[in-house]
């Protein structure tokens, strides 16, 4: 890979994160449990990672703030609009996989 300075690398990573969040927003039909079962992470994980990064930098970000960054709206609003109850098969797959990160 060509040499990138730190600023350029961070700009690219930030752009990729924004694109991932936009993609997930367009695919609200994909449930978090499906993401967890297939990929080992979900929207909540991204929000938690965002919050952890803010905390490491001592930035004033709350859990609600980080979720709104990822969900594009307050989490409770997103859940009411898009979240469906998990099926027994999804819950069983989640228990089997127990994603760890």
C-alpha cells in the first residue's frame, strides 16, 4: 500500500465509517441479531466502540449520543420504527455463537 500520512489515513477511515453507517441506515430491514449472528457485531457494537473511543479521548459523548450517531435518530425511535422481535432460531443461533469482541 502506498504511504499515507496519519491525517490522510484518518480521513479515509472516517469516510469508511460514515459510509458503513449510511449503508446500515439504508438496510434498516437487517436486524441487529442477524448482524450479530452473521458478522459478530451490530449497530449497538458500533455505537459502543464509538463511545469507547470518545471516552479514551475524554470527549463528552454519552451512550445516547453514540447510538444516535450510528442509528441516525434516538435509539428508542429506531427500535420502534425498525426492530422486530427475534425469532427462536435467531436467539438459538445467538446463544450458540456468543459473539465476543
